[in-house]
């Protein structure tokens, strides 16, 4: 392959190699010899540690494939060939289960022999992050095992145009390599560990998942020499599928008129004891299956398996493609599920004219027509600038220009991917059937949903509710004719935060319209409700006999159903040492913290604060009189008081005296946690 001799097809066909898109897993699951190989340099050429590691990785990764080192449970990978027939996007998802996952973790820990935290029978988040950092560089020099060749169907080794990885386009991620909050998790013990580093024993058998995807901001992560005819002529795509224990491959090609799969071959090659090669067709494995997406793209799916007993077999898959029309091609036909002539196909009102909108979901359009080669829609609109087509998922996408027209008639035919068109057409009207707005009510407990009919249909039945991710408010309905209407959508049961309006519009002359409308609304957080219970004596607090502690009790509720935290402040000190049971709360309050107050405290001024999950707070002031201060008779003086006055000393109450004794004690309640 010109410009890519490192990935020459003869090389990739002659060795055990990786599954497409899954080779990246080697960096996470390889055996230690791959990454502990030393780079020998003269003393004058010694590289820094990081440089030695990088050079060793590049040298050892070059030409490697995933199956050279590891066997997975299942892998799913996708290749989307670009419109220019020169680049592609590769996505992969691999699953490792049970005891195999323990082997993965042990092998990965072994990669870091001699480094802090490495080879210590624990796999850490530091080790995981280090592998992520070097992963794209390793993958960038590995083989993809995919080749393309234009011309007549081709089998064999020469002249393949091979795919290669693009380092900058490679994104990597893992799931549960170091499981979060695992029962055996511990903080990393190495002094040099990063802040927050966690590690788990390598022998744990929790399932893990590895992913390769297109890096953010990049357009491709695989490239090959651009096909001279850009897919217009015949070509063969080849894959080395050796050692792929169980995997699914999906190939997606750009829209190309008439592109189809015409043949395939799975070939097994065995080297005999005398050195000769024995090649045979594998008729046991199922072949690839081709289908057309509604937007015209050709998709090929292939399930791949390779048993452990077949380790001596080199297995290759060849798929032949052509743009020549088949000898026979049936004309596509409308089905009985397609909308009749004159049907109105409703569209949502868009704030951005020209924006593409999903008008009919693919689950509905897939029942509108039939054709053995797959089909799409070709629509001509009466209004200038209007367009409509099906996307890859079958959704009908309609766009309209920035004009005053809110509706347009269209004539639509069913067309297949070889150019055949249905005999008859369907005439439909596309357009907005209502406009709408939404506001939070003055009381904050509902959305005022206002709907104005456009007149495209005579009568509409609208059903709607306030909606959040997995929660919906009560449904409300209204019938629209020619006048606008407003319905209140209750917010009961919804959490504070963003909310949308969700519902359905129905009419006998149009398709049902399911809608989700975002008016940039939020439900405000209502403040928690907190109360204090009085005791049998009609007082807020119940004092202990020592006179140093009193108990408060009460209830706290949040109207939005959120969790609420409580705190108490007294004499400059704060505590949250509450006992909570359901909505009830209780706390023992020690008054020692008030002992240094001057003048002496006779009424304890307490501030209770309730804070919900949204950060909305309610504060409540509670006043607790000092029972000893209340017992002092200002008109009566005992002998001790008279004596102290004679000596010029201020009188102190019994409570103040006890407070002085306990001066310096920490403010705390009983050991009760919220």
C-alpha cells in the first residue's frame, strides 16, 4: 500500500491479528512482557524515564493485534466509512466477565513493575489513568486488519489498500476497571499516589467494559488511501478474523447509488507439516448480511466466532461490492399503513426557521412501504425551499426556509436504492397545526400552557403534562377549534429544576403529533417546613435535672419531597447532631457554650435551619427561658446576696455559677447523628 508499507496486506494476512476496533484493548489487557521490554541505548543516549517508556511502547505496539495477547467474552465494533472514501470512524465496545476480568487486572498491574503502586496485587486509579494516557499512542502504530482493493473480486495477499489508525482521533474509556465503592476498595498506600487515588485487589471478578471511540473535536480515527473511483466501481473489503472468539462487526458505507454486496468468502488457511499451505472455504460460519438504511446507506453485519481449538487456522473474510444494478429489481410499493392522499402531517412550531425537524418517527414510517432492496422517500414540495427525506433511523426529516409559509403540500414517491420508483404517489400537507407558549404560574405550582390553532385542521384534541426525566405531572386536556386556549399543568410530584411540556395532538384528518416542548422553565424550590413541638407544660424545651441540657423536638417536611438537613445555632456555635425518624427530629442542647456571655443568658435564643437538596433554606427562631433565672425573686435578698453586696461583688445565680464551672467545655449534644 503506497505510503503505508507498515500496514502492508501481506503482513496482516500472515499473522494472528486483532478484531477491527478492538486492538486498543491490548494496552489495557496485555501481558507484562509487552510493556516491560527494555530499550537499550548508549549511556550518552539515555532518555528520561517517560521517554524510555514511550519509545518502548511504540516499538512493542507496532504491528500488534489484540488477539495476540488476550481473549474477550464479547465485542461489538462499528466502522463508518466517510463520504470521501478516505477516512472512517471506528467505535468498539468490549466486555470482559468473571474470572477473565481478574486476569485483566493482574496483567495490567504487572505492567508497572518497578513503579510506585505497580505489581503489588492491587489495581489503582493511578495505573488506570497512566494506561489511558499512553493508549492512543500505542493504538496509532497497531494494525487494523482491514484492507480494501478496487477492481474485480480479489482473494490473496498483494496490493491491498489498508486502513491505519489516526492517533489524534482515538478516544478511550473503561467501565469498572477499578469499580467505584467496591467493598474491598482502599485508598492507595503509596506516598506518591495522586490525591483521591483508590485501588482494589486484582483478583476481584467484577465485570468490566472497554470502549474505543472518536475523540472529541476530531472527524476520524481511521484512514486509508482514497479509492480512486470513490466507491463507484467494484471493490473487495477484506478482514483478518483470526482469534476473534465472539464478536459483531457492523460496516456502514456512504450513500452511493446502486452500491450492493454481491458475494463473500470465508477462507481458512492451515500450514501443513511440510510447510505447504492448505486453503479451504469455511461453510460453517454464517456469512455477512446486507441491508439498506432509509437514508440510502448500505450496512453490512457479520457475527464472528473462533474456537480455542482452531488456534492454528488463519481465517480471512472477503466481501465483494458492486455498483452495477442487479439483473432484476422489483418496483417498491406503498403499504396499507401509509397515510392516504390528503392527510395532514403535523410539524412542531420551531423558533429557528430552516431547522431540520423530525416530523414522523422511524417506527411509524418503516410500515409505509415494502421493497426487497430497501426504500426511501422522494418528496417534491409546492413551497420553495422546503425539503423532506428519511434519515438513517427512518425518521422523516422536514426543513422549511425563513418564509411566512407555515405549511406546504408535497407529492411523495417510494424509491429504492437502485433508482426504481413506485407507480403511484401520495399527496400530503406538511405544516404547523398550533403555536404555543408556557409560563410558570404566579403561585409557582403549575405551567400555564397556551395553545393557538393555525387553522390547518378544523379541530384538535390536545393532551399535555409537565414532564421531567422519569416523572410526569397530572395530564390535562383541551379541545381546540378556532380560538386559543390555556390549560394549567400541575407541578405536583415534580422536583425543583428544569421542566418541559409533553403531550399529544390528535385530529381525524391528520397523523397524531407527539410533542415535547422546552420553554426554558424551571420549577422553583419551595422552602422546607419546620416546626417545634411544645411539651406538656406548654414550653418549647424539656430541661434535664442538671440544668445544663434541654431537649427540643419537632417535625420537618419539604413540599417538593427532597431530603432536608438540619442545623442548630446557639451562642455562636453550630451543630447538626439531630436524631431523625421520618419527619420527626430531636436534639439535646448543651448550654455550656453560653457560659461566657455577658450579661448572663436568661433566655436562650436558638436558630434552627432546614436546608433542602436544592439549597433552599428555612430558619426558625426558638426561645427557651432559663428556668433558674426565672426563679430569682428580684425583691428578695438572702444573706449571701447581702454579704456579697457589702463586699462590692456582683450577685450570681446558681445557673451562672454552674456555667463558670463548666467554662471551656465543647458545645455538643448527645452522640446522635442525623
